C-alpha cells in the first residue's frame, strides 16, 4: 500500500537548480554531491546506520567493512533512473529513513554513491566520486564512489552487483573529485 505520499514528502525539500551543460555541469554536480556527503557523514544518524552495518566485523578488517556496507545497500535498495532531463539527489537521511520504516528506496547512480560514501566517510574512510563516460564523444553518463582501503582506491559501483573494486569496461573518460 502506498499510503499518503504527500505526508511522506513533508520535510524533504526539492530544489530545482540549473547547473549548465558539459563538463562544467558535471563538476558542479559532483561538488554538490560532495557537499551532501561531507554534511551527511557528520550526522550521528548516518554514523549509527554505518555502525549497525559493520557490527561484528573485526576492527582491522577495512575491506570487510566496505563489503558489508556495499552488500547492505545492494540488498535493501533498487536502482531507478531519474526522469529524463532531471537530476534528483536524495540525501542519505531520506534513504535511511525509508529503510527504517521498511521501504526499499529506489536510487539512481548518484544517490547510491551519496549514500554509500556518506556511510563510509562517517566511519573514517577516505572517499571520492568518479564520473565516467563510455561514449566516444566523452559525454559523462555515470557516477560511482571510490573508497580508500589501505593504500588502494576501490570503486563502488552499486548499480551492478560485482562488489567493491569492479569497474565497467570501456571507459573513455573519467573525472574524479575527492571528498575531504
């Protein structure tokens, strides 16, 4: 049962921003995503969710923690594209509150990245965003997270279910942005 959708969206403001076109617009979108990740990673509610997801994993098992968060998100969310020409950026608070009430959030690649990187950053992992193109014209079509485990950066592409470290073949161009 869907229930009262109006009540479900109260307190979740939507802003319509024009970010431009081309690589500059992608950079502005990555900056906006990084700001959401920075703020969310400082929120105790987000931190508590991350703690619950890694509970029981040895404190020295960094890869195990990354895998636990990856697997939790993969097992409890579904992928859904944004409307054509529109970019929704759901904050982790929205996604985690949906999980808390038993819903399965529908998230696109940028929202999956925001959620996973916010959780990981909240428990001390260095994180970054990567926009990628698979087209000959270099137009960016995808974004996913990067997390530093030990000395290595691992990709976190939650759109596919291949686990941390997998990156789609055929990339023609990337743009990375660290989230300090």
